[in-house]
């Protein structure tokens, strides 16, 4: 089945290419315009895109046309192909980091460098860690660190609450989620959050279609192979915020497993990309992708 993938690029065709890969259930515009602008000002050709079933990309009747995260991973390569890129620097956030890690393992010739932000190690079972935390179950010895209590508490309440009835309630809920993911260290700009979430709501073909990403994960639970990060040869930068609520401490574990990987901790950052971190994060990405 063919699925249209929306993408846009910034900079010029002769600039060094960076492909931005956002996380699960997330539109490409969650890569902030200001951050993208800093990268293009640094001489990069920057591409961002909406995953299938998010934003302006095509949506799927999952019951009729099921897919897995393997297909979402292949979409990354499709975007590169559509923009005429044999290889690119991959800059990935959250679950997008799992996609980037696997592509770096399976298709090393297509990855010039890898940057993983707010993600978990491939094969670490991050989904099960979050599920056990939400259900109040103990984590087996050797599991990844579990989410912060404020993260777990929010999603427990969300699961138990009735669904939002209209656009206003949906956007309020999206803002509340962004506040939790933002972390507790930096000021939360509610006006900016409202503008972003209204934009996300209004540009989506079907906002509810993002739930298909959960179905895709369940359809292929073995998507994340274990013990393969040592095979990554791409120079790797791992970034984590000091106030990461969803995957605290996971960045250090990624950096330990990938040969030569460097870990950057950004003070105050949570699981979002607020303006306060753009300068430091962009400078790190520009230095890492210098050719």
C-alpha cells in the first residue's frame, strides 16, 4: 500500500544534509522552526517530515492495512530517497532515536552521523518499562530506569479519564501533556505551547490516527533487536536533558553501548525542545555534522 509522506526542506541543495526524525505519534513540526533556522544558518540542508498517520502525511485504516514500526523505519529511507539523498546526517528524537539506531545498524552506508536526543537504547525494552510503571508493577533487575513520577501520574490519569469532547478540550489536554514532558527546571511558556498545539491540531488530517503507532508497535514487538548497538559505526552524539521525565538515564546507556559515542547532558532540558536549549543543541549538532 502506498502512503504519502509530507516533508519540507530548508537551506540549499549543496548544503550538508540533515534529516530530522521525530518520535512516535509526533508531527515533524515538533522540530522547532527556530532550531531548524539555526541549523540552516550553519550551512545545513535540513529536512523534516510527518510520520505516516501524523500531520499532513497519509492516514491508514489499520484494520484493513496494518503496518509495523519496520514500515515506519522504511519511511525514513523513503524520505531520503525522495530528496535524492544517498546518505544524510540523522538527528532523531525519542522513538525516532530507535529508528535512527536501527538504520545505523542495518544500513550504515546511509548514515553519515547519528544524533539521538531523549531516546532509549535499541533493544532495551523501553515500552515494557513504561507499561509496568503505569500499572504499578515492579521492574525486573536490569531494566531501564523508569519514568519520573510526574510522567507516570499524568498518563495514569489520562488513561482513566473520559476522552476530550471537542477541539478546546483536546488542545487543553495536549498542552497539559507538553507541560509534563517539558520537565520541571525551565519556565513553561503556556502561550507558546497553545500556539504549537493549535497548529498541530489544525494541520492534522486525522489527529486520532496517531494511535496507529501503538498498534504498529504491538504488531511487531521484536522490532528492536537486542545487543546490536556495538555494530554502529557512524559517529554518534547522544543528548539527554538533566530533567528528562520520560527516559531518565537512558542516554548514558546508549552512549555506553555505541563505540565512540559521546554523551551531552543539557542543563534543564526535559523531553521537549524549548527555546532555552536551541543554541546549545544546534551548536552541538553543527559541530557533530561538520564535514
